[in-house]
C-alpha cells in the first residue's frame, strides 16, 4: 500500500486497538514484574519517577501530536512541529534536573533516567502525529507493538543487572533504538520535501501560541492524575504508593480501548468540526461515549466479581487485601473514559483555550480533596478524590462542546 494513502476509520481503530492493547499489557507486565521481583517500596520508587517526570513532559510537549493530527487546514508544516518538539524536550530535561536536585541520590538517578527515556518517547510522539494526520495508524501500531515487548524485556534485563537504576537505563536505550530504527524512517517516508520545511521564528512562535493552551491542559491533566500519588507518598509512604499505583494501572489497561478509538477518530471529528457538520460530529462522539460507558461498566462488574482473585494472581496476597480500593478505582475509571472522549472532542473542535480553566479548576479540586480524604480515609480516599475530579472533568467538557456548537448555530 502507498504510505500516503490513509486507511478507513475501522481499520485505523483496529490497528490502534491492537497496538495499544499489547503496549498497555506490557506496561502492566512491567509493574507486575517489579511487584513480584521487589518490594512495594521499589514499585513506589518507580511510580514516583513517573509521577514526577510525566507532568513536565505532558506540559512541555504542548500536545503537538493532537494539534498536528487535527490540523485539517494544514496551517503548519511537519517540520515546524518537529523542531518545536525538540526545543521543548530539551527544556523538559532541564526543568526535571532542577526539580529533582533535593531527592536522595538513588531516587534522583532513577527519575533522571526515566526522564531521558521520556525524552526519546516525546520525539517519537510528534512523529506519530505525522502518521496520525495521514490516517496511517497501522504504522503507529506497529511501533507500539515493538515498543511494548521491548520495554518489558529491557526492564527485566536491566533490573536483573542493576536494580531499578539499571532497569531505567535499559528502558532509555531501548526507546532510543526504536526511535532511530523505526519511527524516524517511517515519518520521513510519509513526508514530502515541502512537509519538512520550516516557517522560521515567526511561524514557530505562532505554533507555540496555538499549542500552549493544550500544553497547559495536558500538564494539568497529568498533574491531576498524580496529585493523589504525591499526597499518598507524603502521608502514607512509598510502599502505599506502590500498592495504589499497581491497582490504579488496571484503570489504564481498559483505557487503551478508549485511547485507540479517540486517536483514530480525532482526524474525522476534526473534519466534521471544521466543515460545520455538527450533526455528524455529535453522532460520532455519541457512539464513542456509548462504547466508553460499556467498557467502564464491564470494568466495575469484573472488579466486583473477580477482583480479589485477579489481584492475588497478578500481584500477590499483599495487594489482594485492597479489593474496596480496586472497585472504587474502576468506578473512577469508568467516568474517566467518558471524560477522555469529551477531551478528544474538544481538541477536534480546536477548543484549546477553553480547556485551560476547566483543568485548572479540576486540579485545584483534586488537590483539596486529596488533602482531606487521603489522611482521613487512606488509599480509598485517594480513589474518591479521583472519582470526583473525573466527574467534574466530564461535565465541564460536555458544557464546553455544547456552548461551542450553539454559538456556531447563532452566527
């Protein structure tokens, strides 16, 4: 097949789903490995490294993949997106180095190595944006199909060689090799000489201003996901954080379906929004929301019926004692899937600035609830705080989309 020819929506969803399922299963496997090979404290250190580095990269990545994939008018060239991402990735490494200077030496080393691996991942991510814009999700899926097992293997070998720092270093090497050997060549194959052109400083500055609201939004979203973890680590310790993170990752496992559908549908949603095909936009989004609801309900029922057996099988008896926490986390997950689809809809409709106050308020609400509920109710309190924030995000996203299309009708 000609690399420039896009696939159908169904094939894009199928490819994305396959890639995301395998990748999420391998990420989950990494946590299972650490839980089986080491103590909850080590799992907590790994989770802390992710919790510290993720908001920095999410913010400074400026969600350029989503902006690029929904750039239906081709306002900017691929070269503009790539250069801006390289600049912000270097800045993210610098910010991370400053923020971790007061941690203990071994923890600082782990966080720094995880940060380097995320730098390579962020470059691959903007290359994925090029593939997504051309509706070639199969190429992205093949990358994630390689990346998942590669991550699992490098983590295992690195941990056996050098503990958690060795695992983080091996992970960074693996992601660098994938970037150079697969992602970069395929992005170039989908690009013409004109695509790789750069518009200069003024165009780069304009792209930065367009994407900045989404960068703030993604940073706030990542921060919100980790606010309960910060409070758990501070109040209950890294072992408790390890337990919470292991159980919470099962939310992500089901979320891969939501992510696959949202990523594959984003270019089509963006075209409906750009062409003022409001009815078609809502019909597609409503089908996505219905699917998200069914996935969430399946997760809740599965946790209630089989949760203890699943936790004992995957993580061991220590983790199986927290069944109520697991069920509440799956309730929070069900709402988060619906909120995620609203987020894809807002991005497709180019509602970037409007998302900033929504996620700022959400982060503030989650911080207040975590300060109250975690010391009072422990890990279950963290799940309750997450659930309340997800409900707020869902309602706010729906309101923004309703007001957006109502204003278009009145023009």
